[in-house]
């Protein structure tokens, strides 16, 4: 290789508010065999400075040089507002380091962004640009995202390339009637990328270590215990398109930060319900009472009341028990909330409580709200009466652009307003609500928002990467 190609020089604007995009540029530049070499900031003099003054000196661009390496590095970047968190910069940075280290990225540069600020004579540091690198030799589990995966890839009849940017590993092509992600893992060694620890299929991937899909290390053991304590199955844990891991990552954060009232009551109650929801008394994940690590007894009783077998009863993703409310939440990754009805609705389902405006067959059908939602309204109303709560709220969460007519369908099928309410929310709306909430734990909020923004859904038939959010 000639001397000219031993290093690359990349110029980036590090003062812009989307550091993940600059990291993606570095990742792409390094993909043909480069790693971080160093950097030098540039102080810009001019008008229109974004930091209070209309003129001044401020850090704008940064020159990065990349050194030749055996394989290309991956990069993550964060911008940390120094003046807004002056007393907790180290705490925020340590939390980010902990998070990035857990997925194989190490801090390689902490670059001050300086500018003239209000009431100060000279320039001062307003924020830091923290650059993290994952070297090719890293053995830590990688959680790929939209910035570290190839935006599109070519798939042949024989081989499928690793989706991670810069990786040249090719796996044999999986087939529906041959070996696939549902096969025993001891038969899939040739499909496992040794560098990134993922099993590769034509449209998606699965982690070698399933808990890699969970972003809160302190909660991984709890999640594993839930999967063995009443949750019917978490067989897809570790899959790129596992909606249970998505639900756990989001709702465990909301629970820990005590945000259920802010997210749901403040945005649903003002539109529908007339009563204060009160405090959260219990959170049930997939029928499991975490405090007892067992199936929630009240749910078992409610299932029995509507005729369900405890082994095959309805299992909402989340049940929130408020002082005055029961909230049932069902989240979908990229599918519709209207699920198909079996060939025949079991005879034990009935509408003795007068919930529905139409027959069970119509309500559960493709022109109604679907079989699953029908059962959740029956189950939720039974829980509401059983626990003596004022209202039931059923919430559906879907990808943006799906189920746009679901609220109308529910209103056509359900007697809404008589103690029963319904709300449809998209992942994009939930992202915006979380983003707007001002809470003390800002760094975990940013980790969650970055996770949601970067969440991928595999590749479409044309080989283009799909994402949860636009």
C-alpha cells in the first residue's frame, strides 16, 4: 500500500446536534480498514455564532485522521452539554462510558467545544464531543444500529454478507425449508459472524448472546427471571425484530424513572378519562408479578372468569395498576394490532358485560379490532371490576403509519366512555413524549432515545435497511 493510503483525513462539524451522524461518517470512512488516529479542532471566527453572541470565536470543525488497520473500526459519538450539567459532567460521562463499554466501544477522544458565551469576556467550554471506537479485534457483544449497519446489501442465492459496515464475512444463505434462525444453534456455526457475534439471515440477524438485545445491564437478570416465571415465551430474545426486548427496554426505563403518569395520564386523561389515575400500584410484565416472580394471581383469576385456560390465557405486554385505573398495553414492532381470529371463536368468550356494540365475530374479525384486542377488552373489564377500579384504558402501540384507522374501528365496536377507554400511540409519538420530559436522569433518557432512533427492523426485499423510526 502506498504512503498516501496509510492514513485518511476527515473534516467534520462536531458542534451540530446529531453526533451519531458524524460517527456514522467516520465508521463509513474507516470501513475499508482504518482506525482512529487523532484529531485537531478548528476555531472559527465569524458572525452568526450559535452561542448567544452574534459574532465571536467558536469551535466548529474538527479534523480527524484515521490510521491503516487490519479491519475497520466502528464509531459512536455523544455531545455532552458542559454548562447545563456543570456539577455532574463526570457522572454523565461515566454513565455513557459504562454503556458504550458494555457494547465494545471505548472512549478515544473527549473534544471540548468552545465558544463565547453570555456575560463572559473570553471563550469557554460549552460542551464536549465524546468519541467512542470499537476496534475490529473487540470481543464484546455488539448491538448494531442504523449508524453501524450497511444501509443496503447485496444478497446472492448462495451467500449473505454480515450487515455490519466494513465486515466482509459471508454466511451461507438460510432458507425457510432448510437451516434458519429457528434451527438449533449448534447447527448454525457457519452462519455466525465471529467478529460481531450475530447469526445472519437474508433479512435479519440474531445475537449469539440473547441478552445483548437488552440495553440496561442492571436489569438483564430480572428479564431472564421473568422469562422463567410465568411469561409464556421469550424465545425470540436476541432477535433483531424481537418486540419483547423493545418493550422491556422502554417500559423498564419508564417504570424506573416513575414516568407512567406523565406519559399516559397526562396525554390520555386530558382527552378521554375524567378521573385522576392516582399513583401506580403495580406493573405487570407479560403476566408476571416481578415482586413475587410469579404469575400475577389477579390476572389468573380474571382469565378464569372469562373462561380462559391458565396455560393459554391472554397475555398483554404490560398491565399498569393505578389507584383508580387499569391500563392494558399491547405493543407491536412492525405489525398491525388487528390479529386474525382462529377458525372458530371459543365458546367461553361472551359479551355478558355489554362491552361490544356488535357480535364477537365481527369485533374479532378483520373488519373489526381483531381477536387479540377483543380478548384484552374482555380481560381488562373483568380486572377493572375485580379490583374495583373506576376506568379501564386499553393502549395499542404500533409503528408510525400502521393502524391509522384503529381508533375508528374501536369506536365502532366498543362502548367507549362508560368506564372503558382506548388510545392508539405510535413509537414515534412515544419517542417525542419521552424527549420532552425534563427529568434528572438525562443520560439514561438519551441512551433510550438513541436506542429507539437507531432501532432497526432488518432488510426489505430490495436489500434496504428498515428502521423503527424515520
